[in-house]
C-alpha cells in the first residue's frame, strides 16, 4: 500500500477509546499470527475468556469458510476474533453469523458506506465482498465448549493488493470510497455495535436483530443456489427464520430449510 501511514493497532490504543463492557475487557494484539481464530479457540476452551478479543496486523494462515485461505496482509485490514459465551442454545448458533453481519453493516454505515448482507455471513459493498465472518464452535461431551467469531474486513487494500482470483468479487473500503479508512476507529465502532447486538440477542429480542439483518439483505425473492453439506439446492429465497435458517422454495413447490449452507455467487449481486 502507498501513501498511507500504517499505525499498528495495540491493546492500549483500543482500551483508551472503547466503551464496551464485555467485549474487549481482555485484548490480545499481534504483529503477526497464523490465525486469530486458532489462537482464540485455544483461549476459549472450557468456556474461558469470554469477551476477549484477538487482533492481528497480519495473518499468515488466515482461514475462511470451507477451509479456504483468507488473505490477510499486514496493516491493511481488520483481522479479529471475539470469544463468546458457550452457554447459548445449540439452536441459536445460526444467529451468531447474522448478529456479526449486522454489527459490521451498522459499523460501515457509520462510516458512510451502504453495505448489504448475504446469507449467512458476508457483507458486500456494490455487490462485492468486503467482509467475511467465520463463526466456529467446539463441543465437549455433547455440550458447547467453545464459541468464537472471526471477522475479516478489507479496509485499506488497493485493487492490486487483492489476490488475482478474488479481484472481481472482492473489494475494500478504500476501493469503494477512494479514501483510506482509520482502522482503529472502525474497530472501536465494530466492537461497540457487536456488544449492543449481542445484548439484544441475549435478552431474547432476536426478532429485532433479525429485522436489522433482513432490511439489509436485497436477495429476498431471488433465485439462489446454496450448498448444504455436499448437496446443491436452488430455489427462491423466501425468508430467514427465527433461528437464522434460510427458507428456500424449490422448483417443485417444496420448502427447504437450510441451516449451514454455503451460498454461491451466481453473479455479484446474487446469494
Ligand atoms: C469467509 O470465508 O468469508 C470467512 C472469512 C473470515 C476471516 C477472518 S479474519 C479473522 C479470523 N481469523 C481467521 O483465520 N479467519 C477469520
């Protein structure tokens, strides 16, 4: 990246400005880390360190969904993971990506962007992916033991900073606006939005949260294809239900409920 001073984000800088109470009470920052999700997972075992945030300037083995690599170059993006309490109901797990997506979208809106949400957990600007979310959980003796959510936002990459294979489908905030964005301010806003939405979720006001998600998703009523395990299902995107599951009306008129699908890009604006 050129002509932009890159100040590393440190725990002290974040704590000086953060007004959240749960998220960020413990913050780990790294110059370089394999993956913030991997580090956070180890911290989170046994339900420990709830509210901790792990942030890296660079990830050398950043991971995306479906075991894809997540390009995380130094100083240009926000690569972070939050540790959540594993006391939530199993049926609520599908809401965590939506909660995270809403939090990112509200943050980007505060910075003047108009993001949209793509089920279950992508944030787009002008139809291109600007943020990916990777929620991960681990069970022990059939009980939820670890719950984390990793968030990667492309902030100050130029078009040529993005790897060739994603240049057509991905963007950064800098590309979308033409201006660099202060990563620290963005991070503070994201954590505060996340904390507020998490509290809405914890107080069982999920319908309010879902409404925030739905109003930012332009894909309702469109024909989409999702991958559920190894099976591809196509149909009209009818709804996202109270557990965050996708409701798809297939060609034969049946309704398929998809809870862990991988939406395919049929074009930049399709789920
Ligand atoms: C996706 O495939 O869309 C999800 C991408 C998630 C990337 C973030 S960056 C911070 C955290 N650490 C990781 O290794 N992955 C997530």
